[in-house]
């Protein structure tokens, strides 16, 4: 069995972002005698909620307020957040624990998830996510490392024994799955996993308000902070109202005056 690899920082990859079909938007505007309207931003993620909001009142000919930034700001103030649901991003998150994903998937509305399967993936080569408060203490680190190593060794032995137990199952894939799905019961919440996350801007704002808070658990706050950094670059009109707060433990939290949009 390979040596246990410990992970201390998550990674967040932005793999998909909103896309605007300018030709179809232009056709809609021509068909409704408003061919001269144009948003003053080139960012699709910001144009889509602006168009959605203006459709509600057909306020293209005499836009009020004028300008995308002012319009989105007004949306936040009046909490008309439903239009933010039209901008959707796709993230691939790695180097996180099963503890993290247990918390993450509680965010249901506006989110979609696809996670690494422990029934199909061999966890005898799994990595483990170690909390900094344990990693920074040599004595606690030894206790923690010993526990995860023992769990991984038990998993390997269980998989081997269970494959023998299910030797009568002809399908090799099914036999491995039956063994791994039972053996995974000894793996700790610290086991590293990977998860693909799709979410809209409104749901992401709610997630960031809760999970980038100073009161949030450290690992999920670290992921929320990375996501917020990405989203502030992606759509500053939507996510630019968040302010960073340095915490005493060296991490950061974020706050906004526009909650529950």
C-alpha cells in the first residue's frame, strides 16, 4: 500500500460559465421594435439577469436605471434575486474531505452535484484531508495520521476478503463494486473526494453568505472564499458587493450589506 498523502488546501476549478447568444437576443429586440438597446457590459453572466429583469417590465426602450452595474445594484437592493438564477457556473472542486461534501450537498436549491463514487473508485489509493489545527500540533498530527492509516489498511484488507467472499459473482465489475461498497464503511470523513458543482448566481450568493462567514467551518469557508474570488472576477456587478474580513486564524471571511437576495 502506498504511503498516506495528506492534503491541506482545496482546489477550485471553474470549468463552465454563462454564455449569451447575441444573435438571438438581437432578433428578440428587433421583433419587439427595440433594436437600439444594448447593455454596457460584455460579460454574459451580467447581461443575462439584466435582460431577464427588463423583460419583466419590457423596460428596454426607456431603461431605468441605465447601465448594467446600476441595474444589478438596484436588483440587489430590492432583493429581486430571481433574475440572478439565469446565470450559471460549473465548478470542479478537489482536495476536499467527505466531511466537506456532506455539508455542501445540503445546499439543494439552485445546485447540482456529481461526486466521485466510492463504490467504483478504489480507495486503497485515497488521500486524506487534514485540518490545520491538527496538522500544526505534532502530537495531534501523529494521532490523526495513525487513525487514517489504520482505516486505510483495514479498507484494503476488507476489499481483498470481500472479493473472495463474492468470488461466485461472475461479473468482475459487480464483484469489485460489492466489495468496495461494503469496505468503504471503515473510511473516515477525512477521505479526499472530488465533486462537480453547478449553481446559479442567486444560489451561490446564499452559499457564500453562509459558508464564507466567520462562523462557518474552516474547510468549507476556504472553498467558499476561492469561489467568491473567481466569481468577483467573472461577474463583478453581481458579486462585487462582498467585502473581505481578515480573521485571527489567518483565514478570511466575506460580508455583504445585501443579504438574502
